[in-house]
C-alpha cells in the first residue's frame, strides 16, 4: 500500500471514533506581478482552524487548484481521492492529511519538539557522506563549510554533474553509501519514498523534511524514515494571509523535529480521544 492509502486507513479509524471537521477552505498561492514572490505551497483549512500545507510545484498542481471543489468536503473523501491521483488532487489530499493530523494532535495534546537546527539533526561533519533528495539550497553552505561529502539526487531542470565540492545525480543508487540522508517531503507527492529509501541502504539517519512533512508519521516510520522535520504552524491566520499575498510565512511557524522513539503512535493517540 502507498503512504496515502495508509494515511486514509488511519484516518478512517479516527472517523469511526469521533466526528471529523469538514473543510472550510482551500488557500492557493496567488500569481503576483512586480516583485512579489509566489509561494509554492497551498493550504487546506478545516472547520475549527487547523491548517495543513502541501507543495504545488509538481505536474499541473498549481494551475488546477481552482478546478477542485473542497469547501464543505469530508476530509476523508479528499484523502481517498488522492490515493490514485496526481497533480492538484494529490497536493490537496496531502494538505488535508496534514491538516487532519494537526487537528488530531491539538485534540489530544500532542506537540512535536522544536528542532535544534535546520538540517533535521543530520550529522554534518568533515568527511561524512550526506545525501540530499531534492536540492535544499539554504543548507548548501553549511554542509560544504563543514567539509561533508555531498551528493544530491535531483530531477531536471538541475543539470547533473560535479559542482564546487558536491555533485548532482539523477540516479538514486548514487546515494547507496551515504549514512546521512536529508529527503524532501515531495516524495510523498510523486510516490517515490519507497524507491528512494530502498536505494539508501547505508542510511543510519533518514530525515524527511519540509513544510509538507506534517502528516501522521506512522506510515513514514514504517518505511524506514527515522525522523521528521516539518513546520509547526503557530498562527494559522497569518500563514493563510501570507500564502495569498506571496509573502514569507516562516515567521508564523516553527520547525519541529520528531524522532520515531518520541512518537507514541497513532493508536495511542486515538486511545486518548
């Protein structure tokens, strides 16, 4: 089963125990003129205010967001629809899963701990072989200055080959000997998590990071993810406003870091309801 299918199964169990909030709104990034910068994320807002984010830069996701009707929808229907979908419906389904996860966490009083750094706890030291799945440009200087050996798995339009102190590849097998892996949560949208994790056979640490890494961790930990590094929303209203205006919304969130050993599991959370 896929991650989306596993999430649907878990949320169906949640829905059997309690009434789930309906979808209040879909907040899409706006195309702006001039110097405005468009966010690459959409947000699903549930009744009660819980918000979940998802990347909309794959396929035709951003262009087709307006074609998907979500207001008043049962969140389980949107998650179910995304199991076999791509593009806009996949992004909306994952944003809904992230919002419903936040709703559950708030309901039972679970809050993941704050992250101590921007690399999700990956060991960045001289000589350590680090693999990145997706190019995290803000982290490049820190990794290279530490003297780590960096290999980046990236899709076009980035050009594969040697760069200054690091290299880009299109082949997941090139990460096979990297003990430390930083992986974009975009793998949840294109269903490549299983393939990438299997290729990283030497990975001692496999961290899934990004604002889209906010879903129930259970199916991710079951697939060999050792840690999540996501964005915990502190002010949902300001995040939503920033998305619509193309402004930076990171100031209204904090980074969290959740290890498998710190997470009680979805069954324990359901038992708290």
